């Protein structure tokens, strides 16, 4: 799927910066190395009107630029919505905003957060992103994948929406670079046993690798495929 001759764009949709790296960073690096353009859509941002201090917003902007440069993304798209309040917004507005980026980037693959994650922003982004995978409105989309995010997917109180992976991607050659990029998120990353720690990420990658016969892997749920 990621280096077998197909080269259509990928759009990874992140409720907050770092979700994409935690959940799919190695896969994105593998895709970029194979020549695929990868676009990063961040749905929320820090805003002064929500009480974020200027220095924190400046650090976040610098982190996003450093991460985008490290990955080599074809494009970075940031929506203006406030974090932790997406579930208060009209779903139609969120679908329209994400849909506009899908139409602009024409992705073959869309990557979404898991709907059952602990953070309500993830559920809202999942639902809106899934609506933008309808073939008759967004014909470029052929694969819709759901990634897992440490500290969210594993922290959820499951209610029939367990994360059940059925697609595994070998990231052995890209794990160290994924961890290096993860460190660029500064104080979002803390020492083990904090979930967003380098040791925890490596352990998860090795566990997912065991499931598919690789030294390290990331896994996804296949939401939809059109062959």
C-alpha cells in the first residue's frame, strides 16, 4: 500500500499536533521515502482568545514548523478550531472544513484518529473525516485508515468501539526517526512511564511488530477500501 508502486497523496488528519506522529509517524516516513506526497491537517490551534499565553503559542508554531520540515510534508493545513471544544461545534461546519482540504489535496489515503479515543476531539474529527471519505463526493479517496494514539486510544473506557487493528505496516527502518521527530514536541513528551514517552512508543512499535513478524510496526483499522 505504501511503497508498492502506488503513489497517490496521503492526508493524515490530527485533532492536535503530535497525534499524527504518535499514531502513524513511521508509516508517514515510509510513505514519504517511497515518493508519496503526504499532507498534514491539524484541526485545532492555540488561540489567544482561549487564554493561551503568547510564548506557548509561539513555541507551538515553532514545533509545528520543525516537525513539518523533519517529515518533509507536501503541505501543512491548520484549521482555526479551539482544542477540547470540537464536540460543541456543528458537525456540518467541521465536515465542510475538512472536506475543503480533501478536495484541495486529492488524497488516495486518509488517516483518522480512532472514534473511541478518550479525548472528545478525536471522536469529532473521526466522524467528520469519515464523512469526507464518501466516494461519490471525494472520488480520490481509496483507503480510509484509523490510527491509534498512545494516551488516548489506550486510555479510553471502551463502549463497543475497541481499537481492533487489521492493517500492519513495518516501520523498522523508520522507528528511530519517528522517535527523533516525536522529541520535537517538547513538553508534550515526558519520561516513561508517561504514555507519550519515547520508551512507551518504542515498546508499542515492538509489540505491534511481534503481531506481524517485524521488528517494529504501526497498526491501523481499515475503515474503507476501494480496490
